[in-house]
């Protein structure tokens, strides 16, 4: 079978209550449309529910975004970029998202939306990335703990596959809400992944050389191998909190 890849970020937490910055992880996946090199891109994203909206977010400043302000066409912080996309190259836009779930005790909102891009006729490829600052505060398995930038990225390739001549679609990862684990214990957690083409899929750490990490301030990014968490190629995570792991948020 062929190999398909996409980059994911997810958030976990040891038992504790923390109110902090906004980003809690997200995923991209895409599928080709019928004609004209168009691609449907879907994203899921999570934020802190109790947060003050920044300039330009819908509709006014406030707290408890999904629960008290609105659930449709919310503006995301940060801009999605696609430098290769045609009919408006480069594609730079503040994405809109719809709330899907929220939880007051866990202080999270999750949602997402679908948008369409067109890739060039000659290369039939494009890279879409979405980045800004910041992850929720006190991410314990990366340094520094506060102000960590985030990047979601996916590479589109509409060239016919060598094995069957068909167009490929990306793997699909189901977003994982905030998970709570007890300090002093060891856990195994499977990331839900499916592939529309029945391809083999693998999970790995993000890499700077692949452009998968927040680039505005490399000293303050969450990228590469984290402490206390091991990623296995079959997309299972081993979380070892038996030693000196402090309470707080952990991300990968």
C-alpha cells in the first residue's frame, strides 16, 4: 500500500485546573473535488472556552465564546496561508469556524469548518499552513512553558498515484478533546486515524526541516520530541507520568 501523511497536534492534561492562553490543538484533512484542480480542505480546532477575544474576532470582546457569544462563523486568531494556491495567490485569510462542542468544567471549545482552494495546473501541489501564538500556558513537556507558537500544516498533491492512477486524499484524524491523566501513572492512548484510500499511515514528531513548526520565533515553539510522551508509528502514544512529570498540560 502507498503511504499517506499529515501533521496533527493534540493536547492532553494531567489532573489540575488551569486557565491560560487559547490554542488546544487541531487537525487538517483534504480531498480532491471533481474538476479544475479544486480541493476541499476541512479543519478542526480547539481553543480555551474562557478567553478574551482578540481584535477582529466575532462579534465583540467577551468571554465563554461558544457558550455565551455565538456558535457560527467565529473568526479564528491567526491566518491560514497557501502561497501556491491560484485565483487569489497567495491565499491569506482569517478562517471562520463553527462551534461543535464545548465544556465548561474542562474549559474548552472545539469546532471547525470546510473551505475550498485551487492548486496550480502545472504542479498540482500546494502547502497550506495555519499558525500563530499561543498554546495554552504552562505546556510542561516543552520549553519555554508560556508563549509557545503553533502551526498546523498539510501538503496537497493532486498528481495521479503511481499505483492506481487515481487521486489521493489525506488521512483523517479525529480530534481528541482534553484528556486528563493521574500523576504517577503510565498510559497508552491511540490517536483515531482513518484513510479514505486504505493506505498505510504513520505518526511521527514534527520537524523544523519540513516546515512543520512555528517559525516566527523558533525559540518559542512546540516542535519535535516532547518529554514524557513517546509516539509509535501506529499512532499510539505512550505517556509515562510515573516519574518527575509535573502537573499541567502536555502536548504533542
